[in-house]
């Protein structure tokens, strides 16, 4: 507990999410005296408590439920599934509890002191922790690592209201399946959570300001992905902005307008999920006590994880780079190794992105549009899952793998996957690219048969025009 904790540390980390707790583990491994501050009752941050983990639990359960309803009979399994939403939530919550307890165990194993409460910087090399009972304690820290993460971005004109206008956290705990769920934002969070509730029986309408889904996704993949989600039953209102929301007795009425301007119209649903992105969380952090200023997006700038204040470092969602748990983990290791006098570095071009819908979407490196804009000559190899033996046998043939390689050197510049297990398959691309590999390196590496991973190999073969299975 905080009252028994030492008063001086080599490193104090503010925030117990994937960035913070991995930084704490690495600091402990390197023999540094380390404390972590977390204001939640459990460690793990947004990711473990109300983000990646519970959403994957619901995605997995809802995928099985939908398969039981639509696919089982065709492969000779006859059942009549009945949704027990309370049990589905319980299974999700039990998994989350086990994971957060696992993080607590890792803190003890690595001799990390958990200072429970809300942390703030209280001047150079000083951190103040306010406990739940209001008691404040100040600690000395040679190094302070800000790992406070991010929070859902609110939408002007659309006020949050329990059970009616909700953020991603609210969408993980809905006590009943909405009749009509309106999702504002066709990014990762909106499409994943929209998929969960559509599978469980909701009508789902996605309203997106831009003209394509999945921000940052390769355009060819985005088109196929949206077509796939539409086929599953989602409705998309692209190039549309939400200008207001009115709460009614039985739901919410949104006012919509074309993004490019035009006549307003209304859309009614019983629940509205606002999923327009996330913003850095810096509320009450005491940045002003050490002269740190955020940029206009609220991001804390860094130079190799150093802020403008001596001894204060920053990692994860609250600073530059993609807002992803695994990116924060990479930042965490790098920052601690720098503090310990080692070499720490993260290549953000090699941070993969994944959308855990069914099928999944995953990508790493550059997409076609980025390469064309940069004037880079490239070759493209594509291979459809419809021609992959394992995907065919499993009735999961939607999607494709696309490999982009330098036209001259054949170095892999980007890999884009829309299809089964895309999030697992992308790891191979990350490894190949980390070693500066060529498409031929992947193409001439033996892959086990029959596996979905063969689609990656065949796409790499297709770069030079010798894909053999399609």
C-alpha cells in the first residue's frame, strides 16, 4: 500500500495501462527502483478494463453465437442457440478480472510498488498521489514517465446519456440488445462494437463523416471490407456528419447533414454509440508545474520519449504515433532502456493495425495511396482466400492478402490482409519487414499446408507473377 511505500524512486510511472505496466516490468527487470500510479481499482488501463480485452471477449462470443445460428446446420451440427446476454457479460468480466490480477502479480514479481490513487506531477522530480480517501502523498522520482493514455473523444452537439448516447465503455455493458444501434464513426472501435451488437440481433447503422471506412486503411481493402460488412447486414451512411442529438422517450433522434453540405434529415435509434476516436488524457496531470505544454490536439510532444522537462518522459496514446496498446508496449520498453542507459527505439512504420471484425483486417507498413503520393515505384501481389485450401475447408473465403514491394529492390513496403485470422497472419509480415526482407524471401520460405498463412506466401509469390494456387 502507498503508506508503506518508499518515498524515493529511480522511476515513477503515471498510468497502469499497457504502456505503464510494461514500463514498470522492464524497469524491474533492469534493477531500477520503480513505482506505478493507477487511479483505477485495477491495473491494465483502458485496454484490459474497458477496451481491447472485453471487446474481444464479446467479439468472440458473438461470433460463435452467429455461427451457431447461420453456419452450424450446414456442417452437420444442429442446435437452436438462445442468447443469455447476462452470462456473456459475466464471462467477459471474469476474463478481465483474471487478466488484471495477472498484471498485479507481474508487478509483485518484478518488485514494482503500486501507488494506488490519482497521480500528478508536483514540480521537478516530484509526484503527488491522491488516494481514494483524499489523502495526498508526495514522492521523489529521478525519472517520471507519463503513460496516462487516452479517452473517448466527445462529439459537439451530442451529449452522452447513460444507456442512450454512449461511448465505447457503455457499449461493452449494454444490459439488452438494442433494436437499432446507430454508430457514429466507421473506425476500429465503431466497427468492432457495431459487429458485436449486429450479431446479437441489433439493426446497426454506421454514420461516417469521411467517404471510406477504417481510417488509414488501404483503399482497396477498405472498399472490400465495407462491402463485406454491408453483406452481413450493417447499413452505412458515408460522407455524413451528425450535427445534433435529441433524447426521446424511447431513444435518440440524430440530425444528419451531408459532410459536403446539404439538406438536414433525422435518424432515430434507441442507442447511439459515439466512436469518433480517442484523445490524449492529461486532465489534472500537473504538466504546468514543469513547463510542459501539449500541442493543439492535446498531445504531449517528445524527442525520443523525452519531454521538454528534464527527467520527464512520455509514452503511449498521450504522445505521437498510433493509439494502439502494442505501440504503447514498444514505447514502454524503449523509454526504460533509455533511462537505464541502453539504446531504445521504436519504428512506427512497423506497428501493425488490426480490426477484429469477422473477417479481420490487418496491415503494416505503407498502403498503395501512400506509396503513390510519395512517388515510390512498387510492385503488387494479391491472393484471394477463396483459393486458400484451409479457408475453403473452413468456409471463410472472403478477403485477400496484398503484398507491396519496392519495384527495384523487392523490399517489402507494406502488407494488407482482409480475411480470417488477419491479426495473427500480419506478424509474419512484421518480422519480414523488420529484417528488411523482400517479397521473394517470404515467397521462398516453406509454409505449412493447409494453413491460412499460405495466402501470405502466395501473395508474395504474386509480386513476381508466380502465385501457384490461383
